[in-house]
C-alpha cells in the first residue's frame, strides 16, 4: 500500500515540510523529499524523542523506521503513532559508544 506523507517541521517558525510517498510493501520512497529520507536511512540512525536517545534504522519497509525518521524532526502522522519506537523497544545490548571509525568502545549504563 502506498502512503502519502506531508509532515510539517516540529519547530513552527521553520517552513520545511517532509513530503514523500512510501510503499510499505516494497519500501520504495518517492516524492519531493525522497532524497532526504533516503539520505537519513543511509546515515543509519536518527535522534528519537524524548531525547537523548537514538534509533538504528534497518529498512525502508519497516514502519518503526519510517516513523522514527519522520518523528525525528517532523510532526508524526497519526497513522504511524503506534509504530514510533519507544525506549523500551531497545535492546540494552545494542546501546554502546563508538569511536570515529565506528569501533565499539564502551557500553551505555543507565
């Protein structure tokens, strides 16, 4: 199924909407903001709310990943609200620090 998103920026004084279409079966992303969405996926991680924590992106077919990308800086559509990752969804073994070369150098303790 193809979903159309036109999401306003979280900060009301900035006019920078995220506008794209997403095919949840193929993971294809098209539209005016497709390059930006795909660039975020190439980065592999987004800031999640409430900060400070982040979500590792795995696939453009993953509803939680799409929700995390949108919710990182744009208003999350109601249809993805239940898919937005929450801190309890994170495996504590996946929380670690990395150096500039992406080597694991320590774990997060909370």
